[in-house]
């Protein structure tokens, strides 16, 4: 099974991808997480990417396609994967199609997760994530004993640099301009399925599982 989770920032792609990867035994490939790891390790790529992420812009297609070629060509991706955050431009989608032909692989479905902009801003501005286990929490809806300590592993909970209101608006604009057109690319290919993603984590997950098992 090879899935793409598609949708605006804050729609819950990362949260759902983590749950699905465990339930369906698929590799979770988050290009945002890969970039944040590069930043944390201070690599050349990380140094380049840091300011781009903080401003809510997109990292270049060339760099992102290079990353995906590397990951999809690895053994870890052989038994199926969930792409979360890639492709984000039509150029990336075209490059992915060419790469998958080369690897003799096919995407089963592109899950287009839809939500209103207001809810995105509300969710992202109260989102924190664990620097250790990478789990995501919401300080408003998850009753956290301490808002800076991960209830799962005791690691440190932090807010992402790009989850500030100004940057969230920038990211939504970038999504509308550069990423939303990718929907039409996959609609034309006949593999796009749309679900509402404004329910609870469990509700959205159940909707995804039911859609995926009907494939
Ligand atoms: P995410 O964690 O998916 O919200 O990604 C965080 C940030 O990483 C984005 O706002 C972009 O700056 C960058 N990024 C992640 N994936 C891509 C991609 N496929 N193309 C370009 N930039 C990306």
C-alpha cells in the first residue's frame, strides 16, 4: 500500500500518518520532519532550510525531489509508505510519477483532507510536539499536566517556529498558490479521494481506514 496524505498545514496529515503507519505497517515519510531533523543536526541542508521553514516558504523542488529519491529508493520503503507533505508542487508531483515508474511502484490513493482555514489557524497556534518521540499535542484540547512535558515519554514539548500566527497565514497562502493545484493533477490521474478532516482524530482515522480498505 502506498498512500499520499494531502491537504493544508494543520489538517492533521502528520497525526493521521503516524497512526496509519502503525496500524497498516507502512513507512511514514514526512518531508517536514526530515527537514527539521536536518536543521536540528546542523547539516548543510539544515542550515539552508532553517530560514525557509521559519518564513513559511517552500524548500526548492530540486532539494525536495532529491530527498524523496533517496528515501523511496531505500529498503525501508519497499513494503509500502505514507507520504506526508510531499508532493507540494506540481513539479514535485511530476517528478514523483517519473520516479515511481523507475522504481516500478504505484500510488494507490491520494487522500485529500479538507478543513476550513479558521480551524487551521486555531489548531496550529495551539499545537506542540515532543522533541523526543515526535508525538503531537494540542494545549487547548489535550489535558496536559504540564504543557512543556510530553505525557507519553517525558520529553520536551515545543511549539514549532512556523506555528506563529503570521507564518501560519503565509503557509496557507503558499498552500493555495503552489500546493492546491496538485489536487487537480491527481484528480486527473483518477486516484484522488476527498474526506472532511474537521472531526476528532479517531473519527478522521476511521474515515480514512474505511476508505483505504475499500480500495
Ligand atoms: P510540514 O511539517 O509538512 O508542515 O512542513 C514544514 C515545512 O517544511 C514547510 O512549510 C516547508 O517549508 C518545508 N517542506 C516540507 N515538505 C516540503 C516539500 N515537499 N516541498 C517544499 N517544502 C517542504
